[in-house]
C-alpha cells in the first residue's frame, strides 16, 4: 500500500484534473494579467513532477523542453492545452513508477544525480562550481518534495477558479459551490 503522502499527492492530482475538466483550449490559453494561463499551469505541474520524481530518482528527462516553456523564472507562454495534458499524463505515469516503490525510509533521502545529467536536463543554470562536482544533491528530501508538489497542485486550483469565471466558463462556479457545501 502506498505511503499516505503518495496517496495525498494522487488525490491532489485527481482534483487538479477534475477541476480543469471541460476547459476549452481557448479559455486555457487566455492570460488574465498578471497570472499565467491555465495551460501553462498544467505544463508547470508536469515540469515539477519531472524534476522531482523523474529526473532526480530515475535520471530521466522525457520532456526536456518543459523548463524553457513553463519553468519558473522563464517568460510567460500560452501553450496548447492538449499538448500540456499529454505531457502531464506522460510524466505522471513515469513518476508513478518511482512513487509506487517509495518506502517510509526513502522519504528522508536527499536524492543525487550526476552533474552531467543535470547539465543536459536544462533545469537551470549550471555554475562553474557545480561543474567541479560529480553529482548534484537535491536540497529537499523525497517526503518534502511530495508535500510541496501536493500543495502546489492546489495553487493552480485557486488560480484557475479565478481565471475561469472571468473567461465566462461556468464550470468553476459549480466547483466552488460544491466544495463550499452549497
């Protein structure tokens, strides 16, 4: 049976998908300044899962374009929603191959990855000091990454709930009423 943190992460994912069900590509790509658009949010969550649960524990980067497209600190983009969902599904499936194996003892592990893999991944700037190392160690353990990702999933919920009524999508008004017990 998966650890409680993994179950919570999967619940957050399922709510994220449910919350965004039925959004059109046009609405998902519309930016309400200063917020990023909904399709960016989908890609951004995929990028976080790729970095935390695919790259560090598995050494894979199946979608290297994500950091440039929807990464933290990069210029805003409005990617196609169907492409971002496909990438999100690909990455979460690969992430699950790691998450399905996590034991309680592994939650406190600070994962490491080779510096060459990090350099090739395009996750960020590689400094001269970093290149002098053979590996790069994550600043967070697996358990913290699971909690951070779970909470991060609910941030786009709030943002998309703000974006959607402005775009004229009534689905989010129903979502808010349902979760407020009305």
